[in-house]
């Protein structure tokens, strides 16, 4: 499906494909296998490309919307600017907050529809530099179903400190139940990619100077129009007794010891495509090597 900017072009329906992993893999040499030479990188430009932001000017912030403004939530952002705190970058400093199960945190986004690849270069640091010291101080990319407060639905790929420092976290939350996974990375800049193609969501990451790796593949059962954007949250331990009560925690700003500074060099949106016979949930149909080619920008 062609991606398009919601609100600019009419959205005619929702994706019906959700699917599960194919039970019978295709023959390694028969129909259904997408080979590396046939895979194509996502297409830049077009109406989806117009949402891309290089953060070279403070005016670039006008393209982005704060979730706390549109859905009347507590504003959990301590500092947010473009080309000010860090030249040529978006800078986001969250208050004590989290995105987990029914808990909500900071989020700035654009509404987009269809199959999308969101690609960004980010750096998560603690308040004193280096790695964040407070647990679950993470920043990166998220795609969220609008208005899903009662039954939260979103997918994310973030980096920073989870249970341990130096991690990428990939996470799918369906109807308020989060399933996270942590992967070790070096400190510093990290490239992140989050995308939907056909019946799958995929998260990819790359250490500075390294190679792309597939973080996770999930079945896509989210609607056509999603909020695609940047999140950052920090200091889970300060929730204390409210760790089991998202409703009470979401109703106020939790006092704590926030410890995250997120710098985003750019966010680029592209349109990925796979042939009809290729199943992105099936590694025998679309290998990690092929998926990386299909879901990362050419030359990136």
C-alpha cells in the first residue's frame, strides 16, 4: 500500500492484514522466496518523503505535534527544541515517565498512513553525559494507534539504558500488554529504523560504524493511520508503588530523578515495498539479509 500523509490525502480504509508467522515455509528454491538481488530498498520522496525532517531550523518543529497537546495528556517533556540546544538536531529531555503496558510518556509525531519506513540517527545520554544511570531511560522511534488510551497499541525501537546500560529495546504493545526485548549496543550514536510493510512491523538498528541488524519482526494488526514519531522516557524506579497502577500514574506528573537527554540528527520517512509472494514474517521467505535491504535506505 502506498504511504500518504494523513489529513492531506483522504484515507480510504484500514489495513485488514494481521496474520501470523507462516507455518509451512516455502521451498528454498521455489515461489515465495525473495532473493537479495530482487529486493529493492524503500523509495524516498513522494508524499511520505515530505514528512522527513533534517532539523536544520527551529521552524522544522512546526511539522511535529506533541501527544500531550492533541490527546490532553500530562506534558512529560522538560525540554524540546530544534537547532538550539544541539545545532542541526532535535533535542528532547523527558521528565520521569515511561511507555510500558498502559503507562504513557512523551511523544512527538506526524500522522501518516500506509506502509512506512521511519529512519533516524539518535544518541541517548544521561544528564551528566555518558550512559543514563536510571533504569529504563530510553529514546527513539514509535508508531502508535491514535487515541488508544483505553487499550494502548504501539510499537517502538529505542536505545539507552533498560535493565542495563547500552541497549536497544524493541517492543510491541497490544491492548495494553507490552512485550519488550533488549539487545546490547555500544554507547554513542545509533541508527534506528521502524517500519510497516504488508502484514509485518519490523525494527532494525545499527551501531555507529557497524552493520544493520534486525531487532524484531511482529504481525501488524494496527490501523492504516498511525502516529509516527520520536519518544523518550526515563526513571522507571521513581514510580515506586504506582508501577502496578497505570491509571493513577498517568493522572499526574511523577516526581523523580530523570536522567535522559535524547538528540535526534534527522528523521526520514520512506515507502517500502515487497512483492506479493514475499512474507516478511517468514524468514524462509524473506531472510534477515533481504529484509535489511528492503527496509533500510539505499546507501545508508
